[in-house]
C-alpha cells in the first residue's frame, strides 16, 4: 500500500508540474504566424518535484528551445494537419519533439542543422530504442525556416499528422479540443552519425521534459493564409507512404536562408524534468 501511495504521489506531482508548464500564444515576427508555443530554458540540474527550480525564460535566449503549434479551425471530420515551429540552438546535436507526449508509440519529429539547412524527419518506435523513420506524414517547409549563428528554425506544415495516423495513438486522442501533453528531448553535444541524412542514427538524449497545450486555443481562422507562401512538399523525408525504413536518403533540398531572429520575446514559466 505504501508503494502504491508513492506511485500515486509521483503521478500527481508529474501531472501538476506538466500542467503548470502550459503553452502560451506568440507570433513569429518574420512569418506572421501565431502559435500556441512553449520555450524551454535549461539549468544544470532541475528536479521534477521541486517548484523552486522553475526558471523564467525569454524566447530569444540563445540556450532556449521553442516549440509551437497552430491548427486549422475545428471541423467535422477533424483536420489531419497543423503547422509546427521548432527553434533550437544551432550547436545542439539534435532536438526531438513528441506530439503524443511520450517517446514510445507516438509521432516524433527530429531536427538538427546541416550547414545552412534545417534537417527534419518523422520517427516512431514501440520500444525505448532509437526511433526509426516513419512513413505517412507529409511535410511542407514554410518560408522563414533558417539557420543563423545561434539557432536553427524550422516551420513546416505536417499533413496526415493528427487523428489515428500513427501506431498506438493520435493527437488529442482524436479530440482536437482537449489538453495535449507534448514531450521534448535533446542532445547538446552528440551529433547524428550522418547529419546530411534525415534518416541518420543518433545517440540517446541528454535531457527531456513535457508541457501542455490546450488544443482549443491552437485553432486559428487565419491558418490557410499562413500557407500562401509554402514551398516544396516532402523535402526531407525520402520515406514512401507505403513503407517504413531507416535506409539512406538524399541530402535535404537547399533553400535561401537569412539571419532572422527567434520568435518574439515572451516570458514563460519553465522547468527541465529529466536528465540522463
């Protein structure tokens, strides 16, 4: 009984901390796209149960990771797409995002830079092993995706990415109006084996954490106007829609870059929830 009580306490503490880390609205000054987003600032050691370790984070701090989502207006049947923005320090080895809130049985995005290009892929795994490239989702890289001296920023449309589209789950459990936990992980120093290949192997993360997004706040009537400047589709994924493979692929398509800044400075309450 004592063991069960301890487990329940840990679950309650985890839920309270994760809910405390909620996404807020921000608008990217270069693209004009408004997201429900969250910025993670990392301290040397942070404990999930200690509120004293919360830190105030400004979105354009060099060591922060920003993750943002925006959805089309609610519809019936629900839309299968959304726009994602990931901004991460350019010197990090890789950064990962789970839109299902866990590494296992969830749609995962990975991002790193290769020269002046963001490199993106979708991944999936059923075990605590290296996620492999995952078929199905379709990317469209949007303008103002850049690599500069401090950050790599990828803004992309992800289609076939919400309801019952990956093994074991779907965004919001099929309800695009509920609270969804988003997980993130990164390696600060270890680079992918082949950084020019979106399907490259990479090593285990250094740290991970979670935040909550109320999907009801993430639907935007301007969504389709955000797509007016979209570029080519499926530019980083060489995985066909009928197969899942971790085989080699061509290098990412090149595109022009600029030194635009990270998202508008907005204050969030943040905490890192785990380190390895």
